[in-house]
């Protein structure tokens, strides 16, 4: 293998996520520059490098060096040190400051920063930046060491940065000695990657830590699919296949984890009617917490309940009619009355059945009775909709609970510091997973009433559990279902077709003013049609802004008509590259100024949450940051992202139907193809079209629509909540 040593003079191309780089290196003692290509993770102009690889001849670019492995050699010449420090490697040091530092210390500059950082105060104009520079220097050296260790394991530079920032100076030791912690504690690193690192570090195939980590990974994967637990009979063969060991080893591991106690192992085993249900500990605690909170709330009397039972109800309905100009149906009246006279109520109904009018009437009465109430939804989009519909302030559940920096399970609002309310109203409750529901109910004072509002026919929550369904089926709460479609809604093709689909009938696809179908049964032509509809036909016909009023929803992430491919096509059409628009390549995604993006995981430090959608309003290449503006119910705020956390964002011109839950858009475009296979389900199609306020456009294969309508198979979720709720009755 050939060796090349020299100074990195220019970076022609660099992918920040994969590390793939095209650069120019000046070999030691030579004047000419050499082209080098390969994974050069975290390199900076001015660095001295020792590269190992092979020479080759490229038909277009000529002679070049393909890098297999490399490591950095700190520059020893003044010019190299100046370039190195001024390259943007260390926040706070630009070319001018690098010039002053090197002018002060010469060839000793890097030694001074490393060994005598207090001497940086000798540099004119450095001032308070000294500590920041030393901190950034130490971080860079730690990250470099991690990158060197991890470059053979397929980890991206951003993940190395995340690992270092999570563990600090202990990062290298943890990676080498406790690699499976990465899978549990660092977003973006799964079990398979941690297992690869562990294998390279000499961890045995049958090591107990490996088997335990693999078993927890199977449970975690099941949780991502919506399950709170797995029956032992399903868990054991899945784990054995993943870990490539026999099932007896998994049974022994499960027994060991159970005997160690759930606090130590993170696993809980419940015996239920002779079967073992195996939980990740937080999910078992969440189920127990929800069941116990509901039992406590139901058993605690309230002043509102006493007052409501004495209300002159005929006079109340007359007052509602006078003040709102709406005459409530008997079902709506029953819902309002139940919310005031029962402690826990679930209100369900499809589009156009009057849920919003019912909420407005309830809020009117709560104001008349001088009762305190709070409105919340799982996502920012849903909270904004709720606030606009009711005229009352609504917040996301996370912000309502007031996150504390102690971690996801720590909210400032809890049993010891409950919400100041007499009633909690939760909209879009079908999106509520068991963990968030537990945190929410812990913060509800026992005397308060709780009203869950949702559409049980929509997709269940993305997170684990099936909370709304379990609440209704357990009979632990009072259910009220609105089923009458109001006259003003009857003229809507969207609402009429939503109810047709929900009843297993094919939607009407002709002669409607707000519901359209364009046949294009092949994936690539369908994707091209979607772009044409979004960028040309729909804006021309309805006079809407394609960047703000139209949302594409796809059943799948992959494939030519999936979210990933459509986002690239729509970005190119709606926000093409321009010299005035800075951009950053991240893996195979380009983030560009003006792009619409979505947060894809909860980030409690940044106070942004899974499903939040915003717009990129700034991109600073020197600081390696990106700013996203999020519009909330009654405010706008900007969030600064370090590039290491760009894997928490994705383009949002197209979203998965699952991710669209809680949202509402003027126009929705949905590609539906037979290639979407098992994803073609009734509740998926129903959820997609009920996201639209004004217009729905379906594109694809009419047979795919028929398949979805006829497929009412609801995937079972393993949840123990319903059992626990019934046990408390």
C-alpha cells in the first residue's frame, strides 16, 4: 500500500455526513498539488496528513490517490499552523485571529494551546475567547481520536461528534469498553453498529452484555412498531435470530435480566394468565402510571362535578344557542354534559360531525362557571389548529408540562406540581402514546376533569401503545361518539368520501369540486405527475402558493413515489439552487435556505419535538449551524442547529401519512400505487384525506385505492393498558 504525506491545501468536495472527500494535497517537499479521494472524516485545510492507499488514473481527472486509511499530523511549519487554525476548525478563530495567535507563538502555537493555554491571554484582542478556544481545541482533539477509532465502522463524522458531546472526555473509553451503551444512549446509533464496534474491540459473541443489549434492541424495535411488550414466545426467536445464538442462550439471558431486577436490567417480565409479557421498563411503568392516574382521578370528587349536576340544562342549551348561534344535537349536548358531570370522557367522531362546535360550547360553559381549563395537543400543528378553532390558547403537551433539563421523564409539571386547571382538554388523542399520556396524567390534579378528543378511525400513535382505543374498550372512561354529518359538511366531497372510505365504500372520484383523481399507475410517471400537480396545475386552478398551501403525503418513505424521492424532486422544483441560497449536503440530502423541514425526534434541549415543521431561514457555513423558524399556535421562534444534529431534520415538501397526523393543510396530494402493497390500508387512506381543508388530489392507480378501502386489517399492538384499566374498575 502506498503512503502519501503532505499538507491539505484545498477541499473540492466534502460530504459532512459520510466523510467522502475530494481534496488537493501538497506532498512534503514538493510544489505540485495531488488529487486525493476517499473518506477523510473531519479534515481541515492546513492539516498535515499521512495517507495510506493506492495511486490510480482517472479518465477525466488524471492521476489521483485513493485513500484507504489516514491520520492527522499536526502541522509544524508556521504557514501550515496558520492555515490550520484559520480554517474554521475551532469556533472563535478565523483567519485574522489565527494570524495574531501564530504571530505571537510561531511554531510553538499548537504546543501552547495544548500545554499552556493560559498564555493565550498574551494575544492581543483574544480576551474572553480564550476559554472557548481551549474548550473547542480539546473537543476537536477528542473528536479526532474518536473518528480515527470509528472510521472503519461506518460511523459518520456527525455521530462521532454526538458521541463526544454526549460523553465528553469519557467518550473514547466508553466506545472501547462499553460500546453497547451507544445503542441505548446516542440517537442515530443502533444495535448493529454498536455490535460491529464491540466485535472490533474483542467482545465475545456470547458475552452477557451483548446478549442483554440485543434483547433490549428487539424490544426497542417492537416499541418503534407500536408495541408496549412482546410475548416471550415472540421475543426469544427474534432475539436468537438477531444475535445468531440458540434460543436457550436467550432464555438464560432473559432469566438473568429478570433476576437482576428491572432497575438494573431495564427489562420487566409480567406473568399474565400463564404467559410472560416482556417489557422495556419505562413502557411497563407508563402503562401502570396511566391506569393508576385514571383510577385516582375517577375516585376524586370535584367542585365542578357538583355544580354541573345542578345546572338548569334547558336554560344552558338556550344560552349556548344564543351566544354561539349553533343549536347542539342531542349527542353534542350529551358530550358537553358528560364532560362536566363525569371525571373522564372520550369524545370521538369523524370529520364534519361537530367536534369543534362541541368544544366551543364546552369552553363557553367553563368560562360561565369560572372554571380553569387548559387545551393541549400532541403536536405543534395540532395545537395551532385547536387554538384557531376554539379561540382559546392551546399548547403542545410537551410545552404544557414544561420540560426540565433533567431528561425526557422529567417535566416541571407532575404530581408534586400539577397543572392549575379544573379541566384538561386533549385534542388529537389518537396520536397519544402511552409514555406521553403517563407524563400528562401525572400532572393532572386529581380533582380535575379530563376530556380526550379524537378520531378512533385514524392511524394509531406513532409511539408505543394504543391509548385512545384502550381507553374506550376498557370502559374506564365515558365514551361519546358523534356520528351525524352536518348539513354544511354534506356538500364537501372530502368529508363525504372520508365517510365512504370509513364505511368500506369506494370514494366518488368524478364530478366533485374538491376531490380529484389523476390516473398514473407506474411509480416514476406518478412521481412526475405529483410534481406537476404541486408546481403547476393546482396553483393555476386554485390560486394557492405551492410552497405553503400544498402538502404531499405518501404511504411510504422509499421508492420512486415515496417521501425521500418526492422531497428531492419537489425541492428541485420549488426551491432550486441559487448563488444567494447557501446549502449544506448531509448524506444524500441537501438542506438549502428556504427549505421546508420537519423535526423527526424529540430534542428536549432545543425544545423541538417530533413532527414540528419549519423553514430554514439561515445557514452559516463558518459556524456550521443552521437556523429553522417554527410557527407555533400564537408565536414564532427560531431554533439554531449544530450540523452534528442535522440527522434530526428531514425535508418536508412530502411527508409520510403517519407523520402528517395532527396536521391540516389547504391542499393535500396523495400518490397511491399497488407497489405500496401492505401499506394500503383503510385507516391510512382515511387519515390522509382528512388532513385536507379545501382540496384532495389522489394520483396513481385506482386499483390501489380499492385495495386500501377494502383492507380494514388493523395491525394488532401488544398493549397491557386495557387489562390494567379493567382491573381497576
